[in-house]
C-alpha cells in the first residue's frame, strides 16, 4: 500500500477528506487540524491501495492542493490491518500491477535529468565499453551495460510522449543529446591514447570475435530492443524494479557507442556506422515499446487504459 501525506489549507481539508472517504481503496484516514506550519494548514494522512492511487490523486490535485500545500507518497511494504486488507480487496485490479502515474512521472523525471553524476556514469560506461571492445571481453561489455544510465531518459521520453509532458520530453532529450556526445568524445580521447600506446590496433579489431555482436544489426536487434523496452517500462510501473538489471544487460546502447568510437579511431568506418545503427535501433525500439506498454496499461484506476476499454467493449457490446 501507499501512505499518503497531505498538507492543505484549512478551507480545503473537508473536501480532501471527502475525496478519501469516497474511494474504497483509502483507509486508516487521520487528520490533524493546524498541524502544518509552513505552509500553514492541516495534515491529512491515509493508507491507500496502489490500484486506487491515480483516482484519489486526481481528486486531491483537482482541489489545488499541489499549489497551496503538497502531497507526499511513500511505499509501505507491510500493513497489519484488516481494514487495510479490505481496502485492497475493494480497489479494482491487482496491487502488483497497479500503475501510479504521478509516481511514474516523478521517477522518470528524476532519472532523465542531465546532472554531473549522469554525465559521469554514462562516460564511465562508455569507457568500459571501449576497454571491452579493445580486449574482446564480453564481461567488460556487460559491466558497461549495467553502469550506463541511458535507460532513464529513454523511459522518460516514452512517458513524455504518452502524457504530452513537454518539460519531461525536453529534459529527456537534453540528457540523451548531450550525454552521448560528451561520453563518446571523452572515450575518443581515451582511445587515441590507447592507440598511441599500442594497446588498440586495427589488426586487433579484425580479430574480435566475442563482442562483434555489438555492431551486427539484424532483425533480432529490433526484437531485443522492443522486449527490453517493454520489460523496463513494466519494471518502472510496478514494484518489480529488480527486473531493470536484466533490461540493462539485454540492450547494446552504450556498447554500440563505445564500439563506434574504437572503430572510427582505427579507420573501420563500416563497423563504426553499423554500431551507430545498432545504437539508433536500440534507442528507438526501447521508446516505442515503452509507449506501447503505457498505452495498453491503465493510467488511472477509474479511467482505465486500452485493456480496460477492450474489456468494457467485450462485456457491453459483444456479449
């Protein structure tokens, strides 16, 4: 369940309580009059079933609380309460599959922001990819996949396209359009150094066999990108975040960028262009799959998504 913490002006408290009482997924509702200091107001708290969250949040934000106060959400893993269990049962859908849209937007927005730490991670990942290509080491390539932070802005792009959030779209695009060129430029300087030291040669590139899958674009490149994008978006939308590690390992975005740098440095332009193509295929595939998953899955507990619309059509029109 989710713990909802609402700070609101005294004149909107009764309306906020009415929103919570009207939804069967909200329970253990408490109010402390005058408890809020800055901004001044009341404190309202409740336990909320995840599958009811979007409907309740829509009602609370409609009262203007996000402008005059604030709403906080916190995931609670264990709640020992019969009434809480009844609220989960009364809410439509399954808690493990529920999508809290505001939570998803906030999560992808944070992961899509261009920050020094983001640039550091994507640069380190690209350098690891260069080393993995130079040493023909799949293990190092996997390390580069896991370290790379690029899935955040790719998922943010998908969320922005569905929600028409132009601010999130701008942040995600900036992170991708700045992050990759900066990382590849630094990796290129490192590759030049490695080549001058004799650690990277064109002959060595011809003998690569364990990591040559990076630049070989084929139909399965599209399949893997779509599956990884779908799995990654599902992991973000539900509590199954551990699945993101598998997503990071399955796509070759960062390795493709690193391979392109090494190939271009030694004059293997054909492989460099193929690597860029692999990078583009993976990025587009992840975004497309993310958009499709968001479109199919319900965005609001009461409004529903494509699957809910299909179910209602089947029950009412067909049957």
